[in-house]
């Protein structure tokens, strides 16, 4: 991946200019407390393909990266909430996923390691017991309490927390319980997937990528990702599939021209995704409009609902980026970076033995390589990838883009629906 080395070199050469640009962006836009960014490295591009502002997966970070996360959280909270002593984590609702609870267990320990009292509180309309226990993948038990709103504060038994840390992306709803309270809430609940749109995120990202490309004096195409949205789509409707097929053909023809101009021999392809939501749900890849027209029943079913069971009606068609990264020479891999206050805490590799280099790796069969740069047994190439200035820069641009996206959501009123 010579282009990665070239880009790393130009970033190092222009470090002072880039630092000033990032500082200027951070000073003028809301920055989410934490993000995770899924990245793709091909032979020709380095881009983000998904950005989450309520990231799960802290359990996949190595010890070195967990310690760095502790320090970054501490720096942020000391600056923003200097008198804060206690944190209540608000997790996903109604899940027995042991890997998710391992994430909560690790996130709790990351915060406890820098001196905070940290508990877990569940908000639900259901009649929950006052105290609950969930099993994490490691076998550890995570104790959680029913959280209640009282006098505009959310509390659990024996704790009136100083801050609420949200680890729930609220795919379906914007809970009233977490609004109009006197405690700080990080990140704001108004920005869950019930309001976020991937098309808006990537619109901001591509604009910022253009600015960075000017600083680096590179073709912005190298760090940009073509994305088009379409609304009111039902994949069980032949008429709607035809509409998407025509958009796909137009987009692929445009990509073919771009490939030819740059001497790229590969054939372009697309991912079609729900415009909202995560967990790799409601995603298919196609190479032509005919692939859309011929979607079989399984793939149409895949595109019916997103996380939480809400129907998919709005989609994005996004340029497919084949991954050039391999783990142990033959397993398709992609980096995932975790950022706190727009600074990289660390990352890991998502692997999927059952998927090829063109496919979505965030799907059934995925695994994770918890790479520690301080471990002498770590494969050199993989350490260099996770320490790459290019990946760090692209993930920071994506985080800043999420900030602009969040400001747009908040300016437009935030939550689109509310529940008790």
C-alpha cells in the first residue's frame, strides 16, 4: 500500500498546518465525547465507512489503549467538569449480549482507573427490579440498577451521579427521562440514530476532506467517499428496486470514469445501507443496477429493518472500498479507531474469515484482533497500520464531521420522537 506510505509522509511533513486546522475546527464546532470510526484501506483510498457517537466495543482495545483512554477521559472531565466524582453509565436496553456487557465492564474499569466512582443504571418503562446482574463474555458479572428521574435528576439507589455517560445509540427513541435534567449528559441523547443520517455525516466529512487535501496538496478523491441518499424506499417493491437500480447504474458509471482517469483497473461496486443505524444491519453490496433488480428474498429481507426493528425506508448508496488489509496473510481485515475528545485512544482490527475483500466485515462471523503496540509478538505490519498518521487523521476528520452533524441536529430541534 504505497499510497498509505506516501500519505503518511505528507501528513508528517505538514503536521503543524494540520494541527492548526484541527484546533480551529475543534474550537468552532461541538465535538462528541467519544466516537468509533470504521475505516477501509484499499490500494487507492483511505476513508471512514461508519462513525458511531455511542461506541460499544471498548473490550476490544488492548491494555495500552485502555490506559490511554483512561487518560483522555480524565483530561476531558478535568477540563469540562472539574468537580465531578461520580458517573452513571446508561447502557443499551433489553440486551443479554455478553460481548456488549463486556464492553460496559471495560468502559467502567477505564473510568474507575482514573479515580471516578462508576455505576450502571438502566432506564426503562418496564417494571424492572431495583438491582440486576448481567454476564459479560469473560464471565465477569456487571451489576446494574434501575435508574429513576427525581427532581430533574437521574439517580440510582445510593448514588446521585454527577454525570450521565450514554452508551445507548437510541435507534428507535429519544427518552424523555434523559431530557430536562440538571446533570450533564454526554453525549446528548438527541443525537441517537433516531435522528442521525449517514448521508448528512458523509456530506460534512467530504467537505472537510477537501480542506485537508488542500493542506496536503493531494487529490481529495484519495480520502473522500462518494455517497448518495434516496428516500421512501421499500425493497419488496419492484418499482422501488428499479428506482434504486437506476441510481446505482449512474453512480457506478461515474466511478468507472474516475477509475479510468486514475489508471485503476478494478471494477467499482457499491454498498447500499440504511441511512440510519449500526451493527452492520441492513447492508448489501452490488456491482450494477441489475444486482439491485435481482435481489433475492434473503437480501430483500436484510434490507427491511435496521437495528431495533424499525423499517428501512431511507438508504444511502456508497462507493465500495475493497479492503487491502489482511491479518495473518489471508483474513480480510479493517481498522476500527476509538477517539475521546477527537483524540485517538487506540484501535483494533475487525476480521471476518467468511467475507472477502469486497464485503461488509461487520457481519456474522466477525472477530477482533486486540493489537498492542507494546507487545513484541505483535505482527509488525499490523502495528504500523494502527499507528498510521493517515488513519489517525481520517478518523479525526470523521469525528469532527460528526460534530457538525450533531450541531445540525440540535439546531433543528434534536429528537424527532419522544417516549416516557
